[in-house]
């Protein structure tokens, strides 16, 4: 019985230590959004964490849209001077700080589909999973989405390989958390 107790305590310590090992820069990586239609690169700038869209599944306008085949633009940006900015390369996450316990907070997430910006928190659920919660007012009034860690040059396995010219600019839009 004593051996079972010692084994249980040891397992609890190992699992607790694994969770406690999350470091501030563990979020620095590339992440596929929940639909695998875009990839976000999170970087550290000073003591803040920011992210930009680096890949879209559908980077260009559809045949039925104006200027078909041209790169998607931030057309709904409330600032008219940014409405022609391409979606690929767009700053999506801004101003996050590490709280010391697998959480990044104090930042915002921008939704290029609506042109709106929301408060946001991020939590590393495990080494390969990031919970991103966008909200208005308080986090309880928001919506979470789960992002999956990506290899820097990886496209989702379910998506056919992009052409050499479009590989660097592929992807789809990101819908930030909102309730």
C-alpha cells in the first residue's frame, strides 16, 4: 500500500512539474487556427507578444469577387488608410504579457472579417495547443478557439500543396473570439 501511495505522489509531482515548466516564450511559434485555414506567427517584441497572419488557405479573392485572383485585403478595417493592406502579414494579435502561469493577457485580437478588435487572452493548454479567447468587457462574455502548433513551413496535411509562387502567401481569414 505504501508503494502505491509513493508512486501516486511521484506521478502527481511529475505531472505538476510538467505543467509548471511552461515558460513565457513557449507561445512564440506558428499556430494553425481552428479551421486550419490560416497560420499565425506569434513573436516577442520587448516584453510583449504579438502575432501576424503568415499563411492563408485562400489568399486571393474568389472569382465572383471584385478583382478576382488578387490578394485579399483588409477591406473592413475602420481606418480607410489600411483597407488596402494585404491580409497575409496583417497584425492580428497585439500587446500580450506573460502572467507566469501558462497565460498571456492584456492583449487584443483583430478580426479582419468584421474590422473589429477585441480584448484577448491566450492559454497554453499543452505543448501543441493554444486556447485563444476573445471578448468584449470581461472574458466570461467571450468565445474561445483552439489553435494548433505548426512547424514553421508546414501547411495542414488536409490541404493540397500550394504552388511555389503561392506557398508563402496562402491561407484563410481568422474569426476572433466573440460571443
